[in-house]
């Protein structure tokens, strides 16, 4: 699934798209007024990676996801107290809107990238190569996203103060996740994506980094097999879809 920094990058692009498509809209002002909450909401679903919570409980789908389930619609049905943004505080509402957009992007990645390009592809010799290439791709895209985040990304993320925003999550767990990401974004922080993915693969960070630095390996195992330009283009079009679900949630007609 897209990495946290990819999600933050999409969140920034989404609010910029709102400024273009809905410049006079109340929703844009609401998001800007509670920007830290929105920013944190865009990465909050992945808090389960640091605690003993099943992914199904935070992303609202099983593998493979059933038809019609976009994650966010299942969340709002499961927890109807979140379904009406008008009864929530403004920070709470924009947090949930961003959380929903995260689930949408994950579902797009799952259905349109992971399954057709990796899981159902004959490009790979075995499961290990498939998993390795997928994580190499995510690390590459993660680096692009990280390097384009706003200079205030760390302070913005740190400024969010969750207050029982998720009926299925402890604030303490959300804050631990927030802290882990913030330390990578504040001045002097370093991106930890390579180390995290290397551990998942049973590799040292140095060995994983060497693959990323090996142009011949990347050309053979990534660039010739994976349509990176098409993937990036699909992530760009997902921004408009995020705008739509956020608009519909925060300003229902």
C-alpha cells in the first residue's frame, strides 16, 4: 500500500486541488483551519503497524476486498457516529475526511496496482521477488514524495491533537504513530522507510539500500517490469477522487 509519506504528499496535492476546484467553498476553509488534523488523518489508518491491531480493523476490508467496498464506506457504516460530519467538531470532521481519502487511495493501489501488476503477474520468478520489487517501488515513490513535502510537514503533523476521534483506536496508539512519523519530518530527521522495509524482507538496511543504488538492478527488476509512469499518473488522478469524497463528506447535499 502507499507509504505514509506518499499519503502526506497526496494530502498536500488534494488541498491544492480544492483551492483550484472549490476556491470559494466552505470546505476548503474548514480544511485549512484544521490543517494539522487533516494532515494526520491522511496517515492515521496505518497506526496499526505499531500496535497489535489487525489491518482489517483499521482499513475495513479483507483480502481480496469484496466488490463495492471502498474501505471508507464500510467504516462509516460500521461506525455510524462518524457518518455525519455536521455533528463532529471541525478538527474531528476533517480528520475523518482525510482518513476516508487514505482508505480510498489504498483501495486504488490494491485493485489497480498490487493485484494486476504484482499478484496476478507472471513477471516474477517467485513470491520473494514479487515482494521485494513491490517494496522497492514503494521506497522509490516514498523518496520522491518525502522530498517534495512542505517544509512545515513535521510541525504540521505534530500539531494535531487527537481527542477520541476514532472509536476503534486509542489516542495513545495514534500519538505513538504520529511521533514516529514526526521525528522523520522535523529538521534533522531522517527517513526510515528503507530500514522498515529491509526488516520486512529479512535484509540489512545496507543490503536493501544497495539494491536501490544499483542502476543495473533497478533497470532489470523494476524499470523494465513496472509501468512507473502509469502508476504515478494514476496516483495523480486519485487526487480528484479524494476531493470528491471529502467534499461529499464535509458538505453533503
